C-alpha cells in the first residue's frame, strides 16, 4: 500500500503540492482532469484551491476526490533538498 496524504497545497496552475505520511513530497498536476466529469468544476481556480486532506487523500467540498494511490504513483516526486 502506498503512503497516504497528510498535507496538500494548491497552486495557481492546477497543481497540488503533496506531503505524504512518510514525509515524501511530490507535485500532482490536475490539469489533465479538468475536462472530465465531476472534475470540470475544478476549472474554477477559487474552487480548486478549496482542496483539503480527507481520509488520507485529497478532496473538494462537492465530494470530488482522487485515489491516493494515483496521487502517489502519478506525481513528480521531489528530491529531499527541494
């Protein structure tokens, strides 16, 4: 099982800066999701920035979420010094 999320910081360009429970840091690009189904609402940058951590993954007020394994596997992991 991959580590879960403990902190998320949204950016102005639809990316999420993630800190996992094992203290790894990574960046997940959400821009590829913005034209699909429930994720279309995330195009509103003000709404996108309402992201929060819930049950070890990221979520938004209207119940959008992303699988924590997807976040871990598809993120660009940052080096320790970044």
